[in-house]
C-alpha cells in the first residue's frame, strides 16, 4: 500500500476514548487554550477552542495549522504543565521516529467549516497526519474526493487525513474533540488498522 497516496482512512485503534476525552476536557480549561470564532454557512459565528499540547521555540498563536506545521518536528517538546499523561502514553506507543505538533481543537455544538491546512497535496510530510477524535459528537469528517467528484464521509474515533484537501465536519451534538498529530511515522503500523470501507486515495 502506498500510504503517501491516502486521502483519508478511518482507523480502528486500541484507545480508551472516554478516558482521553475526560483528560483533554480538563486541558481545555488551561489558560493556553484559546478561543476563536468563524462564520458558518448559516451566517452566524461559531466559537471553538484550540490548544497545543507541545511547545516550540516559535510562538504559535494562529489557529491555522499552516504556521505550526512549518516548524521543524524536532523543535517541539511536550508541555509538562498539562496533565495529559494518558494522552501522552498513547502517542508514545505509536511508531513516531520524530514527533512534531500535537494540537487539539474543541467544537462545542458547532460545525467545522470547509477548509484546507496546507497547499500541496503531494507534500505528505506536511499534509498526511493522524487524527484521534476521542469525542465524535455523533458526527464525522467529510473530505472532497477528486477521483469520485464528491465528498466522502470518514466516521469514527481515528483517521489518517491529507489535510491539503478540502474537508469539513457537520454539526454534531456535544463537544467534538479532534487531536491532530504530525511527525515522521512508520505508516505500515496502520496496515491492519485501516477500515477498508472508509479508505480513499488521492
């Protein structure tokens, strides 16, 4: 399998998502968790929240991933002021050779509007990342498939996503928690964890 050619794929990972959700909801109360707003399709403003679980020497205040992903992976280190031991243990169990940014976004009863997070689909180092969604809020991620000329739905608590492609999340019920993890990883680890009926290619 050519993992660099993945558009999006649901994953079956062995994670206690309730435990991770509880831990990250506590992190949401931390002063470094920032609020940001954006217009929705209904011409109202949605409010979401963002926190980086790892620090870097470059101050990251933007809510866009573009700046954070342009920082070298090796410049990031865990923020020891956050009590996220279970989350860190799960990420430590994954075969990352270099771990970069880890960012969590909270969507409380709001959709995530259509967007991209990079501009070059072939630059998989900066586009193909792991998403862990401990709380789905009963919704999913829609990703545009150029091959199929339609949006494909990626449900569940974990996925691989090339985020240079248009994607959005419909309105859910409750707080959707999305954690995006970027770094250098052995993608063959996911070979038996990809859910075939929810796997699409560029």
